[in-house]
C-alpha cells in the first residue's frame, strides 16, 4: 500500500484528539460530552474478464462530538484533523444543543456501567498486501470460476483489505480504543444467455488473511452456484414449507433483532412491543450474543455508549428473554441498558442442528430459498412478503431451480413454525446460523 499505517500511532493520536475535545467541551460550557473518532485505511481491487477494472487506495478519518447542556443535546462531526476544526466542531455541537428542546432521556450512560476491563479480543491482523498481489489473487479467483464449463460471462472478482482504529471517550473519564482488520474476496459469474441467463456469487471474509478461503475455492463455488440456477422456472402457488438457506436465515435473525431493538420499541413501531416473556419460538431454540468472543467479526469490550458488553440471551428456550437496549432507549422505556448501543455483536444460536439432507427429507415438498429481493416487511404487524429464488424440493430432494415467486407469512407465525435448524452453519459474518425450515408459508408463483 502507498501509505504506511501505524495503528499504534493512529490510536495515540485519536485518543489525544478525543481527550482534547472533552476538555474543550467542558471549557465552553457543556455539562457532559462524548466523542467518537476513527481512522481507517484500505485497498480494494476489481478485475473483470481477466483485466484490471479498478484499484482503490482509501484513507478516511473523522471525529464526532456530542454534548449535553442540561438535557439538551447537540452533535457535530468533521473529517478535518486540524486543531481549528476540532474547536469548531465542539463549538457547533454546543450551539446546536442550546437551540434544541429538552429530552428527559438525554445524557451519558451511567458512570458505574462503563467498561473497566478492555481485553485484547484478537481483532487486529494487518495484511501486507501490495496492489499487484491483490490483483493477482482476484484474477486467480475469477479465472478459476470462468474455467468451469457453462460459465459464459463474468461480473468480476474483487478483493478488499481494511485496517481501522476507533476511539470512544466521554466525560465520565472513559476512554476505549479498538484496532481491527477485515479482509474479503468475492466473485460474481454469469451462465446461460438471453432470457435464460443466470448469475450468482460467493465470497470469503475474515479478520486474518490466512483464514480466507483460497481464490480458487471462491471462484469455483461461485461458478457452481451460478450453474445450478440454469433452467429455472416459476413454482406453483400454494402453501408449502420453506427452507431458508443460511444467508437468508441470517436475514430472519436480523428481522428479529430489529424488532427487539430499543429504537423500534419506544417508537412503538415493532410487533414485539410489550412482549417480554412471550413464547416466540419452539422451546428447543435459544439465541444470544457473545460480544467478547476472541476474533469475532463484531467483537467489542464496550458498546457505543462506553458500557461494558456482556453475553446476552435474547431468546431463551423459545421465550423473548430480553430486549436490545442502549442507554437512551432504556431510559425511554424505563428499563436498564443491555450494552447494545450500536447493535448486537456476534449472534449465536443454541439449538440442535440437523443435516441439511435430513431437513429436506423432513420438508418433503416445498421450496429452498437461496436469494430474496425487496424489503417486504411491515415492522408494526410482522407481515412478511419478499420476492425469492431458489430450488424446488420434491420428495425430499432438489428437483429444479425456481425463480420469480414470492414467499409470504407473518414473522411471529414463522418463528413459531420453525421446524429445524441445519448443520450448514455459515460463519462468515457476525450472525452464525444454518438453514431454517419454516412450515406453512404462502408461495405465489404460477
């Protein structure tokens, strides 16, 4: 890369800027202040049809200051690292606070809740990657996929590597820093022609470059996923069981988490308002987070309020055991923060898993969904309807690919109708899950 990135030096600079911002805020009359600062550097390359398509070397930085004047809140941000800019940001935040309305829930999280132990969570693994090497890896990936018989075109392969440092500090005296890396490689290929054309992709991502799948594995997998979608047809309309592939099941987990997030609850825009203790899933199903998991894709010792993170159980033997709250949303609801400012971290499912082939035999006839389109969810009612593509399952086996259909239901009913979780667990993101078999959904096809 063209510029050296000394993470330790960057961390020191960010911590010093955050500390100066806090001092300035106090000097200018703020009752409390919190500061978030970050800097990241990365390389991203793209190739298509064996040629270089893009090379990007990026370096971004920023600081955001939030001040409280009584129960009035103001915030401002800048990407300028100068001292003059820092003072201007603090002044702007205070000016905004002086002109906003009072909010009884505004303010820092309680001092007693701040994280005091900040262990090394094994998140920082820089990759000494030169541009030529990055391009070579992407070219290998695409070439491996294009060599498969039946692949007719390519939308390319891309590789990215990013290193970042983030700092959060507030007037309680809390100062926390994180260093992290993320590396990824992906490939998107095309098979067929004309109206029968199909496309699909695959990818690998990790904090350590050594944990990535090989370029050849990614390219070949992308080709296989693309080829198996050829000759797709529309399924028949009716009520059938639906097997959500892991990538799609991850979306259902996201729907659940969004519905128990404090912001949705205090705005009364969730179908799970006032549902603590309610049974949502079968009793064999539990779901929680492990924010301090070493090497996790979303690991952190503190949340966006500086509150110490902890293992949380959101679904305990089928029941809604906890909401997902920040300090602000907790105050709005008259509850205590769960250390989830900034969201859930490293979501894990505790449930018996079933071999994928056995799940298909269990479902008999239905559809396996491997792709969904649109945002067809009403968060207030839980009504769910999305365009989809995947495979028709007949007598427990894949019969043919299907496309141009809709799957519909209601999230609460879908959660209750969960029949099994597959052992095909996808660990590439912060949510780890296998396939979900959901009984009795409505398919609108032909």
